[in-house]
């Protein structure tokens, strides 16, 4: 078990979701996918790098026959806030006529998702749905919304379970939230730790 509080790259983080809580969220999403993809063999498109751990658990929990492909979307670089620019590295597999399920780790401003959706629609898939493990409040203004959201969280910066801070912390089995304001930017609103209402994860 990793400690309650950790330091990554000079920043303090505190445990926000345990692996058991994450597993419960993933199981609920997996049930929804089993129901909605019965008789369909989707292309599960994993958004790298952050969604690789989530996708590995989700696909095994769902157990639906599918093809797996990756797409790379870079919006964060090494900072905690979006650079406002999204680079897309396209998948090798043709998505024309495919039932595409896009697997995202976290939706914040929605910029990455908007760019990805624009790119994917041009490939003319038969259907396109989005599953995101986490979504921040700003994602609520997003159109269209992800079809499946594991958990809505406060506007925190989180790491672990595939998500990084400057490439650190992806290996952590639990999800941690930043405890302090970003250094060097005192005017920025404090991204304080807040408990999340896990009742949302109940069936
Ligand atoms: P958006 O474009 O929606 O603002 O951001 C989406 C991408 O930014 C996510 O796929 C993820 O890679 C990254 N991101 C957004 N919020 C967080 C966060 O709290 N922690 C980490 N590690 N990455 C985040």
C-alpha cells in the first residue's frame, strides 16, 4: 500500500480515490458497456498516454469482444494546465464504418475531446461513444458530453492510475490529488483537496 500522502516532482499530493473505489467505478462502467455493446464488436480507442491503465482494467472487466487501437492526444505537456493546443497522432487502424468507443482518462476543459471528436468524425465511423473515468465541472459545458462518466470530481489536479504530473506518477495504483497551489503562480486559485461524494458511484 502506498502512503496517504506522497511527493511527486516537488509537489505534495494526497490520496483521493483508493484502488478499491476505482475498481467499483470501473465495474459499473463495464456493466453499462456490456449492456450497450451486446452483439457489437467495437473498436476501443485508448487515448494515450493517460488512459492506458483505465482501459486495461475496463476492457477486462467488460469482457466484450473488441478490437483495440490507440490514439495519442497531447494537451498538457509537463504542466498542470492545458496548453490550449492539442496534437493528435492518428491510429493505424481504419475507423471508417467502425463502432468506436473512445476511452479517456479525464475530461477537464473538453478541448482534447473536442479535437479528438472532430478528427474521429472525419473518419466516418458507424458510431462513436466516449467513456471517461473522471470529469471535472468544466466538462459539464462540453457538447457533446461523454456517454459514460465514471465519476465527476471537483476541479483538482489528479495523478496516478495512468495519469501523470510531468510524466511522474502514472504507475500509482490509487489516484492522488494535488494539495497545494501550483508553485510560481500565486494568483492562481487554490486547487485544494476536497472529498468527493462517492455515492455517485453506486448503481
Ligand atoms: P482537457 O483538454 O479536457 O482540458 O484535458 C484533457 C487531458 O488533459 C486529459 O486527457 C489529461 O491527459 C489531461 N488532464 C486534464 N486534467 C488532468 C488532471 O487533473 N491530471 C492529469 N494528470 N491530467 C489531466
